[in-house]
């Protein structure tokens, strides 16, 4: 099933992200089945669904960590043409390191726990070729400040930080190079409610101030409702419903979406 | 087994101890290493009558290159007279019939552990460095398969990050030896645990340097006139050890790499680390007419 998601506020511009007909199976388990998605510049796409619905697999596809069995993925950037799934390992890595930021649910996947927090951010700049220590330091500080990380702990290793702080370091690392696309995989899961609110506020502010295009995956409808402009509902590897956030939450059409929304509310 | 059986004359052995196929493989790997400067080439490190980690890699390269007319010098941390250096030197001489020397200028082949001599090496000289750990990425990537991919992709961001962390934590780069260096603008290598003082000597050097790790089974090389640039941030210059102002208490030489010798009263005396160079300086001072070669450093600063 292919769903087009052209809402009234997004038809003016070309999509930044286009995923078409993505399929992925692990042995006999179908993780993604003919999934298509479009993300426009500056908007936030929320992906919701139960555990095992394929949300995180789709996000890993967008971060080029996985190769699908079929499908295409394009990013509308000046120096990028063609299907990104066809890129070789090195090109993928460089693209992800410089143009796509990701915040993982588990900070251990995204951070070097024993390096300093500023070093974690600096690593991204180093991969992009920055070789001036003072500039690295300043940019790391700026990115951490933007993610509302307490700067007195600039050089503390993430292993000594709380979960919320670790997510802020991940966020700073992800936005350090002003990525074209920011992927958020359950960024607030496991955090207590007050810390969740702080992280969400930071994300909202970043989106408002920097117009970063985001794709956020969560099973928490509250998080999606707070952040997303449009929502895609997934179940068993397929998209069952997609539309504007208000539309999905106020008038869900698919029985599964209704169940999900009502279970939450 | 008797002592007599352990001291067979060299004649019944293959020339240079290693058999012909081993030497052929080593030669091929050395050529490959020269062709791709700084890139580690795997080889089947053979057993030699010495424990792994005591210079078996360097010894195998020396045994492969050696011939009866080749003058051999062996140094260990700059000293010709350490037990390890003396043993390797005697072994090389015994299995090859090659003459040995302590003088850097006279040597054709110099096998060294952790130092490069103070006198400038010539185009016809070969320096063989013993390497305990050839993989510069090991400290940042323990998985060697991934480390090899990182070399393939020239992905050295983590190496730079290591330097960043050192500056953040200590205010300066703390890497004392094995300073990661970019060879020919492509591969980062560890120049064996030579001090920072010695790394600039490899840059555009006239001589061939072969680095070999016997335990880790890797050979890499720095051909003559090849760029060897230590990884440094643009705004944090590379610094060698601050030995420029130290004077050797025995030879009186000044501005060379020194060994610190703690004294009973808590102070320190210093002697020049390159022992043969120190001896030559003493002989020169005594008016013995010894030829002193040009040195890489003058008054503690690189001359080239």
C-alpha cells in the first residue's frame, strides 16, 4: 500500500525524503512490507505503532544502517542523486556522518561512553574534516548549549551522566553539523516524565528555530502529538494510516489507529 | 638437549637462519609494504630462537635482508650494549657471517628497538624498527576487522578524537611514544614506540625504514623521501620532548634525546640516549679523529 501524504501546508515544496516501496525481511519475518514515506523540508514526521511494527527498522533504513530487499530512498540535496540504497559502504557512512543526524533510544549505541561529552560532539566534526582544536571546542560547546546541556559538565563522560543528559549529548552530536535530516528513535523512552518534557521542549525549540526536518519514532502517542506535523501509523511492517497529526488523533480512520488513539486517550 | 647441541655452527643452517621460502615471502611483503607506504602487510611470522615480543619481527626482516658484505648495527632504546641488542647482533653475525659495527655511519643495516640514531641516515642504509603493536587504531577500535575497514576508508576520526581527549583532559597531547603519523597522506601508522623526538626524522628521510611486528605478523614501510606527518590539530603544534637544553653528563653533547638518570640526592643527570653517538662525541673530544656524521637535530631543533 502506498499512501501519499500531501497536506495543505506541504505541497508548495519538493519533498526532502522519499522512500518508495521498501521491503525488508529477516528470514521468514517480514519487517517492512511495501512501505513508502515522504518528508518535506522543515516538517516533523511521527511514526507510531506497537513493538515489532517496523518503526525502528524504517528509521535505520533512513540512516542507511540497513539495506532493504527492495525499494528506493532519495534525499533532495544538491550533491545527491539516485537511490541512496545503491551507495557503497563508505559513501553511506560519509553521508550519515555529515548530512543525517540520529538520536538512538539507547545512548550506548550513539555515544562513546568514556570519552568526554564535548569529544562525542567533536567526533562528528572530526569525521567531517575539521582540524582546528579551538573550532572543535567552540562548535561542540555551541551544539551542547543548543541542546540545553549544562556546560559546566562539558567534559564529563556520558557514562557519568543521567539518561536525560545522555540524550542531550546525543542530540548535540546529531545537530552539530546542521544535518538535513534528524532521526529520533524513541528519544524519551526510559526517561522520567519531567525529563521527557525537557527533552521534548528542546526538540520543539530546535525545530522551531532551525527548521530541522525530523522523523521521530515512538510508541508514546503523547510525544508524537507534541512534536509531529504528520503521523504515519505502522503495524506488522506496513503503513495502515497516514495523515496530518490533528486528523489522525481527532478522527482516526483505521480500526488499529482508533484502538491505538483510544487506548492512549 | 645439551648446551653443545644449542651452539651448532652456522654452516648446517640455511643462510641467514630462515629458509628460502620464508625469506622469499618476507621480501615480497616488504616490496608490497614499500609500494603502499604505511599500510600494514600481513606475513607468516616464523619462529626464531627468541621469544615473541623481543624483536622477532625486526630480526626476521634483518635475516632476510642480510648478506656477508652488509655491516650490521643493532640498538635497543638507543644503546648498542644492552643484552638484547648484543644478543641479536651476535646472532645476526653468526648466522650470516656479516660484519657488525656500533657506528651508525658505517652500518648498512640498522635494527633498532624504539629509537632512530641521532646521525642522519643515508640513501644506502636501511633502518629496521621492531614493532610491538603495529595497529594504531587498536586503542580506539579493538575489533581488528573493523579497524582494517577504517584503514581502507581512511577513517581516522577516532584517532583525532583521542588527541582531542588528551588535550581536554591534560591540556596537551600526552602521547609520548608511538605517535600516530600519516604516511604519504594516506595511511596512519604507529612509528613503533619511538619517542616524539624521532618521528620528524622519518619525514622525507633519505633511508628506507621497514617496521616489522613478529608477534602481530605485520610489516609496513616508509620508503625514502616519503611524507610522514604526525597527526596534529592546525592550532596545536607538534612538540617533541623538551630535551633541547639538556647536556649529557658523560659526553658533554647537548641538544639530543637524553636518558634521565635519577641521582641519590633526588636530582637527575642526563646521558645521551644514542650510546654510540655519545661514545663518538667523547672520542672526538679526546682528539681521536673520529668522524661525526650530520645530525637530524642541532641545538635541540630539527635541521631539515
